[in-house]
């Protein structure tokens, strides 16, 4: 009799553990999916149709791996506060503009405070997180190669960004108007910083540019009014026009011997 009670107790514990693990992820019914055209056998999340504020995306749906977050998957989902992207996901797709508004994977998620990006994501798409005005910090894993244009533009509460040492390009306006961002370290893996990438980051006081960067685009740091000093590494061969225009607190800048340098103040 005692042995039967022990077996029953173990079975109940195992069931509870399995149930708890299953509940870590949102229901598959919370997502509309389609085949991922770029990953054989993978699926893309086209739309979140659930109601939970905290979303943990499952690594597979209907036994197929979730490999992509679609261009409007969470567009204007103003109720969500947290999203966890699993390691199965390879990319966050590029969004688009309809001429009046930008449409991105998380564009307009105005209550989103936390995003966890899985360690297999290689690209963060165009306008992916534009206008996520309550997002406070982002850690970009080293698997990421590119950060698309306008990816985090207008994330006005973003104070900390950790860019993984694998990113090679930071797109146009990627962090423009992130007015709470105080410092940024660009790793050696980055070769190009796009135009207007950090435009109007008015709280930015410290910038470290890695030794792999070869070009700094036009208006990259325009209106970074709190920036006091910057050192440009010898790897840089070109600096775009008005790259540091309206940096009214800038008192010290170290520039290598560059042939292709425009007027940057």
C-alpha cells in the first residue's frame, strides 16, 4: 500500500511539472501562422490574437519550429507588456511604410517594457520596435548580424542597449530619438553606422566606437546635445555630412587621418 502511494505521488509530481512547463508558453491558438518561405519546415508568426499581457512565444506550433516573427505579428498590440522570443527564431522580419504609418513586428506596442530576443536571431527588421515608448532596455545577442533601419526609433524610455559582438551593420535611424539613451558601445564587429542612426538622442553622453567601423553616415549623431567627447578609431575611412551637427556640448573629438571626410559640425 505504501509503495502504491509513493508511485501515485511521483506521478502527480511529474504531471505537475509537465503542466507547469507547458504553461510557460502561450497557447498555440494565440497565434496565426504560415509557412516560412526562407526556412524549410519552419513557420512564421503572422499575428498574435491572444489576450495575455505577457507573451512567451512557443518554439514550435503544430510540431513545426517557429523560425520567424512576421512583419506585423504584434503591430499595435497596446496591451502587451513583455515578449520572450525563443531560440528557434532566426529573424524578426522587415516592416514597411504605407505612406502614412510604419508597420513593423512590434511597432506601436506602447506598453511593452521588456523584450527577450532569442540567441538564434540573425536580423532585427526595419521598424521592428519603432514607437515602443515604454521599452527600457534591450540586449541584442551576438547571433544578430544586422539591425534594420528605424528598428528602435522613438523608443523614448530606452536607457540601455547592449549590442552583441556579431552585429555588422546598424541601419539608418536605428536608434533615432531614443531620448533616454545615455551611453552606447558599438562593438568591433560593426563596420558601418547608418545615416541618422543616433539622431536626437539628447541624453547620450558617452559613445564608444569599435575598431571595425569603417564608415559613419550622414547626420549619425546630429542633435546629440549631451555628447561632450568622442574618439573615432583609425579604422574609419569616411564620415558623412553633418555627422555631429548640433552637438552643442561637444568639446573634444579625436579624428584619424581621413581622406573622405565631410563637414560634420
